[in-house]
């Protein structure tokens, strides 16, 4: 007799003998076990014949216990499920201490569950979130594989700062107390492991560009790190990035790719994770009912996901967006926290959400941003003041994707690096791409945890990654 999962058994119509293992969610009246094995948001009810089960075993059937049950799948006698298991035998696997087990069958705060992150996926909310995270990962690889992309593993250890922001984690094996110094008293990194100053990467984009210029279409999907001392609900020190790069593709093609990609991965989870999404949709709805009306989302979770998949993304220039925002009621009545006064302003989430949720009522792609608020590698437009950048804006979250056509002209790129004081010798290999067979190319970046937040409705980025790394926190 094969061991089956809870998900498989709940779909069965044939009554049969079963063999199943899982964890006890609840045990009521010394008779009814709600069993879950992680394969589904739903539990299967197992009915114990307590007259034929010894008292010692009954006492050990507690919340959190791992059990092995053999019995018969029968039509359920109660409401809420079509089948249940009449327990023939039950074996308690390992130890379980009900007095100290932290995940009890009651409502726990997310803060408490973060402190017990090693056990929080035993709850319905976090098991649903992590199943969705897994499905999204698969959907991302599936999309790129089916569209002719090659998966590239970019370095985690790097000697360059792709974003030019300087917020990087230094990597060294020099003695912390007495590092070697050079003549002017500074640390001599020539004696370090790699013979130079190195860091954990903030992006795989620059390396991905090198492969795009030979393989045509590549993507990265891996961990990135940022030493930004921020404790907000939207920042992590370690996070995952998806970054495709495509040769011979301009900004318009980049926007086409990003829109098609986002619709594809969200459609995948709508079709394959319906039960988890329905649970999270109801959880979010119940949570928002207690909020003041002004703070409630105008769309439920599944409605928000379909808002993305069922609408064409509106493409709007940054200049047009600034005019819309400057003349909007919230701006004129000073309802925005950041008032838009002139061209060149760096848009905030409140502005992005206004464009999506109030003005256009569909996802929005903004393009042609001011050069001075975007990265050095973005292609300068003929006006000399904007770059061929694009951001995708979603309801509830604002910017979710950022990308651009890359600057393929050697002299222009050198001039931009000089202005930003980026040494040419640090990125000599990146400049070589503009010397040997240069061509138009484009790409974008998507923070994976931002995508998981959007698709699950979770309000804190710490709750969509297994073990969050934030300032003063590297537990587990």
C-alpha cells in the first residue's frame, strides 16, 4: 500500500485502505485529528476509535506531533469534507512536548511567528505563502525556458558595484583587529584573499549583459545583498532577483517582454494554486474589515491578480505622468505626502498607485525617466536629459519591475561613468562589450520577494522569505 499525501486523498472518490503521515493540527474530543502534511492548505480529518486505542497513545496525540496513520478512507460523516479516515492504527513518530510547542491552534501575531520562523510554515498562512513562492519560482523558470532564454548563474562575490550606490557587504578574510595597511595607513586589500576589495553582489545584471551579447537571451535568478540600514516592511538585506537580458532588443521590446512575463507567472498561480489563493484572499479580506475605510484596499487579492492578467498595461512617459500628478486633486489639495511640484521629481509609491488605481485603472509602464535619478548604464535619449528606462507599476504596491535599454555607445557610457566617479578600470570588461560587437540590448529586474508580497497579499517582506535577513537580525 503506497503512502499518499493529504492533497491526493482529499481528491479521492474511491474508498480504500490508506497509509498516511503528517502533523497533528488539532485533536478534539479524544477522537478527531485534523492532519496536515504540507501538500495542501486543507487538513484531512482522521477519526480515532478511542475504545480500541490505548490511553498512553491518546495522551501523546497533541498539536504538532508527527504521526503515522493506517486506516480506511470513508465518506465523511460530518460537514466540510467529502472523505475522512477511519483510523485503524496510529503511531506517534518522535517526541512532542505540548507544554512548550509554540504553534498552538490559535491566532498568533506575525511578529511572534517570525521569532519561530523554523516552525511558522506549520500554520495555514505561511504554508500557503511558501507553496506560492515555490510555484512562482517554477513559473519563472518555465516562462524563460519556453521562450528561448538560457539560465545564467552570475557571481555572488564581486569587485564592482552594479548600482553605484555603495551599500554593499564587504567580503574579506583579513584579520579584523590587525589588517595589513599600506603606506598611507589604509587597509591593503592586495593581501586579501582575492587580491582586491570584494563584496556580496547587489545585482547580476552587468555579468548577465556579457552573456546576452553572445547567447542572445539570458536570465539570472539568484540571491543578492544590500547593506542598507533600513528596517521598513519593504526592505531585506538578502533577497532574490530575476534579471533577464536580451541582445538586439530595444525599450519597446523590453516593455513587451516584461508585460508578457508578469502576466504569465501570475496566470500560472491563478490556475495552479487556487486553494492557497482563496485562503489568503479571505485572510486579507477579514484583516481589512477591521481597518478604517480609508485604509482598506479597493480590490481583493484574487481580483488584484486578475486586474494584472486581464488588462493591457498602459504605457506613459514620465513627463506625461508628472503632468497628470501635478494637476491631480490629491496634489492640488496637498493630500500626497510628497507634493509634485516640478519635472525631475523621484516618484513615490503614493504617486505610482494613484496612476494605477485612480487615473488609468490598469497596470502602468512609465518610461523615459530623468537621467539624474536613474543608473549609469541606462541608454541616454537624444534630448540629453532622459534615459530609456521603464518601471512597471501595480495596484497596492507601486513599482514592481525596473528596467531599461542599456547604453551601448562606448564614449557616452564613459562620460556617464566619469560624472559619477566610477573608475573605468573597475568595469573594463563591461566597457569591452561596447568595443567588440556592440549592439542595442535591454533588460529588467524584478525583486522576487516583492512579487511574492503582491501575489500573497502579505504586508511585510519578512513574511515572504523563509529566513529574513535585516539589520541586527540573522537568526536561524
